[in-house]
C-alpha cells in the first residue's frame, strides 16, 4: 500500500487489511503494538532508517535529550518511541513537539539530537540548535525554483547552510533520511521474503 490514499478510501481499514506478518511498512496496529513493547516486528521505514543511521555513525544516544518535531503515526511518534526504548540506539529522554507546542524554539535548543519531521520548509534555524547537536532532517517539500531545470527543488525542514556549522552531524535533503527510508523498507521486505521477522 502506498500512502497517501485518495480521500474516499478509509486508510485505517486498508492498513488493517494487510497481514501483520507481511506488513513491511510496519503500519498495522499489531506491529505498532509490538514496537511499543520492544517485541521483534516490522518497524516503520523512516524511523527504522533513522535508527540505522544513528547506529552506523556510532552516535551516542543513551542519556541524551532528543527533541522530535512532529507526532505523525509514520515518523514523529514511532521515532520518539524507538529513541526512548531501552535499547541501543535508544535510552534517550525524548520530548515530542507538535503544532500546539509553545516555545518550540526554546525546546529545540535543548536537544542533543533534534529530529525535524513537520513538513514545514526551512523551519529550523541556527538559533534553534545547540552547538554540537545532531540534526536529522526528515522533512521533504517540493518548492518552485527558477534555478533548476524541473522548476522545482526539494527542501527540508532545516535551513541546512545556516544550521550545519553548529552541528556535530546533520543529514542533508535530499540524500539523507530519504535513502535510509528506502534501505529500511528493503530490509523489512527481505526479512519478510525469508523467515519473516517474528520468531
Ligand atoms: P504529517 O502527517 O503532516 O505530520 C506533521 C507533524 O508536524 C504533525 O504532528 C504536526 O502537528 C506537526 N507540525 C506541523 N506544523 C508544525 C509547526 N509549525 N510546528 C510544530 N509542529 C508542526 O507529516 P509526516 O508524514 O510526518 O511527514 C513530515 C515530513 O517528513 C514531510 O515533509 C514529509 O514529506 C517528510 N517525510 C519524509 C520521509 C523520508 O523518507 N525522508 C518519509 C516520510 C515523511 P499536529 O499533530 O499538531 O498537526
């Protein structure tokens, strides 16, 4: 299933029609529930890709303050759960922000690891980021551009050039979380094609 679905289709109904053992997107409530309880399951691709990224670059997460901007079912909420779980990567103290959060700039500035997943182009400025922070930019928005052949360019939730000098690590858009999402989805698909992820 490829989201988003046309408006007349009930997303929940379709999501639950997928057999959990074949749910490589990790969207079925059975897989969400297992993720919550740290039981082996298909993890949603974007959060899983972020965890692979943190692991590969050996980024210390234990005891760190992670601020997640966004609380969607496919990115913000699951990545906040994965980062606070008792595992490695994990063991963060997590703060989740959303559209009703007050003082978001101040909260973001307290992050050791800042994950931006709100779909608001160039929302995160250097003033919102602590020196040495790890910044993971999930947002992808297509905006009009006179500088490209296609007439469009892809923009993240973070002003990369402004923020990068303050960071220990930062992911670009495009070429950061996007390819990791594909990798994670393929890992799930490979696992499903073999024995499956359930023990
Ligand atoms: P979504 O379902 O629209 O959720 C956006 C979240 O951001 C919501 O929780 C919303 O709060 C919050 N938000 C929106 N504006 C905000 C603001 N000004 N201040 C604080 N919080 C705000 O989006 P999504 O599906 O999670 O995707 C987020 C972004 O990531 C999009 O740009 C999407 O294209 C991108 N994305 C990239 C990948 C990848 O592979 N790189 C994968 C998935 C998504 P409320 O809950 O209060 O409405």
